[in-house]
C-alpha cells in the first residue's frame, strides 16, 4: 500500500521533515539496510586483516594500494550518471500514474447520453461500463504482478463478474497472438452504435462524445502496455549500476585508515569506523535504490501503485454513476444566497482571520509612481514634427540625381512621404511656433519656413498630361466621343495627408 505522509508535512515548521526519519515502512532504511551491513562488514574485515593478519612488508604494499584507490576513485562520475538516471526514472514513474485508466469522465458521459429508465436502458449503461472496467482489468493483469496474482487466468476474470461466459468464448475464439486488452473497447463501440440505432442515444453528437471519451480511456490502457514493453534502455541501467558498485568497491580499499606512524599525507588519524564513507554510501546507494523501486511501480513494493484498490474503486463508482444515480436529482431549491448581492460562505473561528486579508488584485497594484512620472507626454518633439525628422533622414540616405533635381518621380514620392508624415496644420504651427514673435531679420529656429509647411514656398508641381477622356456616368456617350478629364489637382495643404497610392497613379 502506498505510504502517505502528506498530513504530517501540511505546515512548514522547525524540523518538519525530522518526524519522517523514524518511519520504517517505505523508508530508505528498509530498502538499504542489507547493502549497508554488507558494505560495513567487508570494510571491517579488510581493516582487521590490515591490522592483525598482514606482515610488515604486506602492510607497506597494502598502504600503497589504499593510496592508489583513494586517488583514482574520484574519476568515476557517480553523481553525474546517477543524477540523470534518477531524474529520468522519476519522470517516467509519474507519467505511468497519469496513464492509469480512470472511468470517471466516461461514466459521466454514459449517464448523460444513454437514456432509458427501463431495464434495457439500465442494461445498456451497466454493460458499457463493465466493458470499460474489463479492458482496464485485462491491461493491469498484463503489467502488474499484484493484479495478476488476483486474476491469474481468464476464468478468474469471468468468476469475478467482469466478463460473461458467452463473452469469454468470443474473446478466446478471436484469432490474435497479441494482447487483446482492446477487445472490450470494440464491444463498447458496437454496443454504443446499437444504442444509437435504438434511440437510446438521441443524436450523433452524443454518440461522438461517448466514443471520444472511450478513445481517451483506451489510449491510457495502451500507454500502460507500451510503458511495460519499452523500458529504460538496459545499457543506461547497467552503466549506472556499474558506476555505483565500482566506486564503492574502490572505497572499500581506498578509505581504509592507515598507520599514522608511516607519515602518509592525509592519514594522521586512525579510526575503526569510516563515518563519512558510510554516509556517502547511504546517499549514493540509496539514490540507486530509489530508482530501483520507481522504475516499475506495478510491483508489490511499499510505494508501488495500488492497482487492486483502483480496480475495486473504479468498478464500484462506475456502476453507481450509471445505475443508482441515473436521473436521480434532488428537488430544486433556492440557495442560501438567493437574495444576497455579494455571496460569501461563512468562516469558522479558526479561519476568521482570513477575512481581514485583502484580496489579491495583481502584482502591479502595489507599484507607486511619482506625480511627474504619471503625466502624459506629447508624441511630437520640440525640435519639429516627426515627419520632418523622417524626411531629413531619407534625404540624407537618397543621392541627389537628375530625377530629383527636376522634380521626377523619385523626388515626388519623397515629397509625398514627408507630407504624409507631417500632421501639423498651419494654424497649429503658427500657434505653437517659437519664432512667431521674433523680430524681423532674426533667423527662425523652428523650421517654420520649410517649404513643406509654407504653401507659398513649396515648388509648384509640374502639370501632368491629360489622359483619355472618361465617359459621363449615367449617359451613353456618342461613338468616338470623349469627355475631358478634370484639370490636375493643385498642391494639397500640408495638414491633409493624401494617400500615396493615388498620387502615384496620377504620376503614371
């Protein structure tokens, strides 16, 4: 059974995890004590042989071997390979639990889409959920040793009530050498289609919803099968195991205490029990034991999944949902807060302090700004309109050629772009001009004498050739008669942004 200690660590306090250290069931002590005793026994045996059995010449050779093992044992990357391996195993362990086939969503859809209070409607709903439970039992007995011990043969599944004898004959007569956990899902689909033909499922949308939930349920069963089939690559497991075992095999010799009288560096103290070596063994070997327990959570370890419990729970709640609870509603009544403008559930004396805490509005609600930082700023700068700066920038980039000097197409496009980006009218320019009151002869500083802003200073645009005459709308023109085109438009005011596309059409 899964070891649950969530209530013990509900609140963080001083030494909160320390009360978990004395638990035995599911603990690291229960997993590791045999390996720890074996390691300590071998270490003490080598230490006793060094002290009491070896001759002086043999002791000198053994001391050189100890120094050699201690020097090169650190080359084994135990932390690196073990850390990645355990991370992979834990991630895989949790994903396997997420693939456990739970019928909760499916039973709600069956109860809401398969109608009929008569015996046949009840039979439809119960049979559909029994097929779903049968599929889960078949896949779990294929991957879990605990479930297989409970249902070792198909006869046990029949005797347990998940399958009838007629269904067993169809199941065994199906010629397939592969795992047939999916067969009850096909029976489910066929029965749902029959219920649709009989009108128990009232429309195709309800049937579609039912089959979609069945596919989700079947997909989880399939993922359990694939997790059982595709394991963590064997080479990875072997590398990690060899790294841990070889490291501590070297530590058995390299961590021995030597005679301080020989003057070896780092061997000034002589003890019998290697405290920190035992702690290191506890951590690294314990880490490997964690991976060993989690790599297959469908066994019978203390922290493996409760598959038999889930089978019992899922079968019971699914039958309750589609049978006894079908169309079983309480009388509708007005709730306690029917006339309340602000509904709030009451608090007990132990939680009344929560009422005094303000509700969270967002992380930016506590930010304060100075008064001057909250003033809106104008988009145009004091040096001139934004369009003027853009025009000057384009003027610097484009070379002055014959086409621009004579008012060609390129020069006209640049002039139009500058005019479109200039959104300052003559009135606003005169009102905001800094040189409006400047004495005669003073040089303007704001650029109000720019030809773009002063229509009198802008060069007149050349006349465009008159195109073919257009027919008068609403009247049939005489044969080979043309209507004169209107005269070319004069220069547009600087405050009126004109579409560049229209000007380009007229230029053509």
